[in-house]
């Protein structure tokens, strides 16, 4: 075998080994990429499934609480309606109370006026009484004086 043949044989062997190694490396890379993609897709799908399952489970657990809150909301609406009615009644009572206060103020003012007039009448009666007593006393003194004058 001459040198050319030997070199050709070595070259062929190297080419074949290189092709095999290249093919093996390509296969490994492809397998790795494929595995990564599969893992990613699988993980996404599992995440979605898990999230859906958790959402359903959470909704089931929260359903009684939602029902209870809805019934409380209805009860609060009824209470609010009643309180509106009470507020309306209190407003009308407030108006009536204001009228009573204003009437009471008028009565108080009238009482003060009447007290002043009663005091004036009392003074007038006292003055008249004093005048009558003076007149009576004067007329009694005059009669006594007349009697003394007639007797003399």
C-alpha cells in the first residue's frame, strides 16, 4: 500500500468518524432541544391544569361565603329601607317639634306680656285702693268736723 492509499484510507476513516461524531452531536442537540421544548410545553400545560383545578376548588370553597354575603346584602337593603322610613318619621317629628317650640316661645312671650299687664293692673288697683282709703278717711274726717261744727 502506498502512501496515497494509506492517506486515502485514513482520510476516509476520518471523514466517516467525523460524520458519525457530527451526526451524534446533532442528534444530542436535537434531543436536548426537543426535550426542553417538551418540558416547557408539559410544564405550561400542567400549570394551566393546576390553575384551573385550583380555581374550581377555590370557587367551591368560597360559594357558601358568597351565598352568605348575598343574603346579608339583602338583609342590609331591608334594614336600610326601614331606616329610611324611620328617618322620614323623625323628620316629620322634628318639624312638629319645631312648631311646638315656636308655640311655646309665643306662650312664654304672652306670659311675660300678661305678667307686665297684671303688675300694671295691680299697681292701678293699689293706687285706686289707696285713693279710696284717703277719700274715705277724708270724708270721715270731714263728717266728724261737720258734726263738731254743728254741735258747737
